[in-house]
C-alpha cells in the first residue's frame, strides 16, 4: 500500500500506528523520528520500526506517507523543515485533536505542491510515550479526515484505505465542523476534568489526602482524563480556543440552571435534569463506543 | 453478630449488602423491605434475603440491625413509621451520601431512645436495582460513620465490626466534615457530569448523534456518572446544597483562571495548570482506589 511510512513523534499514537502497521502488514518499511533520542532508543528496543532516524529532514526522504504525531505547537517548524525533502506524490497527514488553526498554518507552508490531508483518530488513553502504545488502539474507533484541497482525491482514497486497515472507521468533514464537535466531546470534558482535579490539587494537604481516600465516590473518574499529557493539551486548548470558549458559555448557562434548582430546592426540576442524561450513555454503548459493564468493568 | 438484619430499600446498595451478609455469614436472617412489590419479587427470585416483607413497620420487628438504603428524601417518613416498632438495643443506620441535613431530621425523631448511627459506604456503580448489586461491592472501599450520640459506644463498635466484615475499611468523622469532603469527591463531580451530558442532550439531534459517535475522545467517561439514579441524586444535591454551592464557587474561580489562560493563549500557564493534576491520579492508584490500567482497563 505504502512502500515507506514515516512517523514523526513516537508517543502513544505514533507508536501505536507503528505497531498496527507492522501487525497488519500495511507497509514494508517504517521510519521513526522523534526529537528525543531516548524515545528513539526505546523504539529500537521495542522493535516497532524498521529504521530510527534522528534527523527530521532525513526521516521523510523517499517516504510515501508521512504522519505527524506530535503536539500541535510543533507543526509549523516540522512543516517548514520537511517541505524541501518530501518526494513527489507523498501524502502528508497528522493526528492532531484540533484542526482549523493548524490546517491554516500548514496550508500556507505546503501550498498545493504537497498532498496534505489533515486527520484525527478518536482514540487514546491517558498514558504517553512509546511504551504506552498498542496495536489495537484504533480498533472500532473513528478517524476523522478534514481534506481541504480537492485536487487530492486519489491521495484521500489511499489515506482512507490506510486508516481502515488500522481497524478504524473513517469520516470526512470540514476542519470547522471537526473543531465544533471536538469542543463538546473532548476539549470541554478535558477542561472540566483538569479544572476539578486542579481545584482538588490546590486544597490543603489534609483535605487532599481525604479526596484521594474517598475518590471512588466519583472523583477518580475525572483523574484519568486529567492525567493526560499537559504539553499536548495546552496546545489543543489554544488551537481550538474559539470553539472551546463559545461552548463553555453553553455549559455555564446550563450550570446556572442546575445551581438555581439546587438553591431553590426544586426537586422536580433536578429530577428532570438528571433523567435526560441516561439515554446518552445507552446510545454510546449501543454505538460500540463504551463497554456496558458497570464501573467501566473495574473490579468493585 | 446480628441475629436479624433488616434492609430497607433493595436497590444497588441494599441488595449488595444482602449478598455480602449471606456470603460472609454476618447474620442468620435477612429481612428485605422495599416499597415496590416488583423489587421484592426480584429479591425472592435472586434468593438474597431470608424473608421479604411488604410492610415497613413489620419489617423492623425483632431486628437487631436496621439499614436504611433508600433515597434521602424518604428518610423522614421511614423514621416516623419504624420508630414505634424498633426493639431495644437495635442499631439503626443508613447508607446515604449526604449526612448533616438528614441526621438532624432523624435525631429529632429518634431522640436518644434509639441507637441511631449514620453511615455512608463510599461504593457504588452507575446501575440501580436489586439485579445490579454484588457481594464484593464494598471490598477495599471506605465506609464513613458519623456518630452523633456518644452514648452509643457499644453499638458503634458493633457497627464498625459489621462494615469491616463486608470488606470495608471504616472511618468516623462529623457529619459536617463528611459533607464537605463528599461535596468535592462526589457531589460536584456528579453535578458536572450531569451538566456536561445534559448540555449535550439538549443539542439538536444531528450534533447529538455525532457526540455519541465520537464520545471515546473523553465525553463517554462523564456519561457513566451521569447515568446514576436521578431520584437518589436530586435528594443528595438538595440535602448537601450548602456545601455544594460553596465548593462550586471554588471550582468557578479556578475555571476562570483556565478560561483567562486560554483567552490569552498563555501556554506556560496552561502547562502549569495541567501538570499538577497527574500526581493526584498516581496517589489514588497507590491508595488502591482505582486500577492502574489505561482507560480503566477497557479494551481499546
């Protein structure tokens, strides 16, 4: 399908891609680049790439598919560095969680000379680094592609085929729509999780130790998301700030409705508010996007 | 230990208690009461109690331990109904998630004639009903007791012994302190989860279906808590409204700090805010209050 694939950034997503590419034999040759030589040494030990390449420019030479798997804040420099070394007909894509802002930057750099197709697999865990990856990460998850240049039809087809081979289902949409949907489904949940756990982290140490002790009452769920990679997430919040702040207004308005109902001890209203939420989880389970076991299947 | 134990309310917690009492042979006789005859028929089929009793008053006759496992809003009527039928030296306890408001009501009704010791096991799932219970629910979880009457020393010792036999660790504290800690660890997380999922539930149906489709990006985690029993949770929000609203102010102040950092694209500040949260999860895992596997151990 692709003779050579270059993965830039060998963290959770990059290393999971390397694993699934090998497992499903999507490409004969994987070139792994990371700015950290420690990470590249780990990749070597894990035997998940054919070649490790410390030079970013060299890593894309002769490659048929380049996948950028680094935090959004690094895109601009990466694009400028690799542009002169990308061969004809090579597809360049990424896995970033916010699209519009970075797509604009890369469009300007790549112009129409390079088949640049932005992407975002809706998959991950709270862990980071090459050891955290696994080959089934994309299984049954959606991958969103936000193609902007209509000239890239053949490349788009190839890229869709690539993601399907990783186990993903593929959906295309505009970067604007992607950012709106992700603000609700991902960015705001992370923001609230970071906020709730952050408030707890600020408590005096005796109270904090109690929060840890009694966290099974709900709090622990939020700590999973709030232990995601801070470098990655600060970049997402900034890249999609417009949609996030707009959506935050909606959430705040709804929060005020709940607050008012609590203040007025309006039992009926609270019952009504807390009833409509159950169906959403049922639909998520039906859609195969979460497991039906209570407590996410955790023991007790 | 207790010859006869009465469980009032055979939902998730009540039925889990019945199961563990049988499994660990804590009592020879379990009397199950529920206002719903359908629930009692289910209890009969599940064979988790020795006797089912449709009359609340009769259910406590001759019992040595009465455990109230119903929503907080039902406590007052239950206390008034059972008071004349409770035998001497019987211990009355509960499992409610907010303490001060209901403790005050029950103190007035029971006065010092009855050994009333409020309790709260920090355990549960998002499911409800007698089928949802299981014997290991309390294993390695904390149970908080908030004794108010110092005359009940012997009874308190017995009750602590009871909870230890269920697999729980036991901690005593004042109702005031309990409500403050639970506002952070349980009530506010539930409030935010209900709020986030509620906002999504209000979206137009095309967007809503996308939220479900891409929920693995973070949103799905919040839907678990937000599918908890609405009757139980409206009562908790009202019973602990003072602490919840006070704590909400702290969270809002911290949220404004994050919002400002996003608005000003303050990368350093966001990095700093998102970094301090990871340790809390590590501490929770160390304390045995969550599993260390990524994604709560869910497959992909």
